[in-house]
């Protein structure tokens, strides 16, 4: 029985590590040549409520910012989760208005990913030390997940 537990723990750890590496590689290599160069942040992981959320911000010096979001679990089908309708953004602690320019989804049931491009005039002039916060809402029993990055 002990060996089965460790095999399960090891398997889950490998799955999480593979997910993080995959989303990071996708975020750093999937860039078109007609956009402003970006620098992807390291993934931030939130494991509340039995659903793991991984968030990456691709920093850009423009009106548009790109985010990679991934939900992972082994209990619920997440295909119906609407990323674009459940995010808020804050710049230096103040909520900002934004438009979702595009959303590319990868629905896989228990493992769902989305690339979201948002636009706001608030992104112009981001400076070193500015903070950008994304709040992801309404993921089952956890009302909010907060991810904060420094520019």
C-alpha cells in the first residue's frame, strides 16, 4: 500500500512538472514576428481547492499584453470554464478596464489552457517596479486566485 501511495505522488509530481515546462515553452516560443518582443515571466502556481492554476504573463511594451493560463485537476471537467469572463486586472493595486482581443483555448477536460491577449491604455508606459495583478475568479470552491508580477 505504501508503494502505491508513493507511485501516485511521484506520478502527480511528474504531471505538474510537465505541465509547467510545457506552458513555459509554449509561452516563450510561440511568438509571431510582427509583435513587439516580449519576455515571459516564470509560472506562478496556485493549488487551492483541488484545482491547480498556472499563470504566465508575457511582458510587452505595448497596449496589448498576453497571458497563458492553465487549469489542472483529476476530478472535474473544466471545458466550460470561461477564462475571459472571469479575470480582473490591476495595475499598482488599482483595477483597470481592458478589452479581450483574442482567446485561444485548448480544452482537454481536466487540463484546460488558454492564451488571452488583452488591451488597455493603462499598459502604455509600464515601468520597472510597476505591479500587474490578475485575479482569476469563480473556479469551483475558490472565489478568487490572485497572481501578481513586477514589470
